[in-house]
């Protein structure tokens, strides 16, 4: 039997990394949901077919809206989700928008003291790196700032 998959046409302003059929087959492993970032624009992120219009915090099996609006808002307190996870990630990625912006050194130091490698990068690379590491089975988390943050205003 031949199965034909028809893809929905997606506006050029969004970037979808996975098609719906692949999500249904690969997004659950041993009945545990494995989250990845399926699409993103400057204004939203799509995770497990849910559109989120905020900064986000994502782990391979946890996702949440995230309070920081700009790189300078990434405080140790804003990283509380890391303490809610069953195990501390090996790597924490930060996506800071179209350009890489420095996050506060005390937040980086705290994450490293907790045993995590810390990488700060632009959002597109953060999304791609997170998804690749999740697919490899790595224990990774990311905090990604929504593009239209207060830090973007000059």
C-alpha cells in the first residue's frame, strides 16, 4: 500500500523543522513525550503543535513559558525550572534573538556550578542545536528569548 503525505503550505515567515507525520511517529519514545521546537518566527515558537507567544524554557520532556524578556533579565531566579527537572541537564543553551547577546555572568556561573555546560547563541542556532541534541538523546535544556524583547530597543 502506498501512502501519500500532503504537506500544508506554510507562510514564508515561519520555519517548520518537522512535518506532522514525523511528529506523530517520533515525538514519543516509550510513551514519554520528547519535546522539540517544531517551528519559530520572531513572534512565536511551536512546540508539540502548540503556538507559544512568549520567551520559552524547554527541556527534552518539559516546556514552559519563561518570564525573561531580554538577555539582562536572565537571572538565577529565572532559571528555577532547572531545579524542577528530574535530573540537571548536561547542557543549557540560551537563545538571545537575531544576535547573540551577553547574559548576566552570575547566571552563567550558577549554571556551571550546577554542572552544566553553558552556550549562548542567536535563536535560530539555539533552536537547531537543541533539536539535534534532543534527537541524539542528550540531556539538554534551553531558554529562548522571544525576538521582540526590551533589549532589542536601542
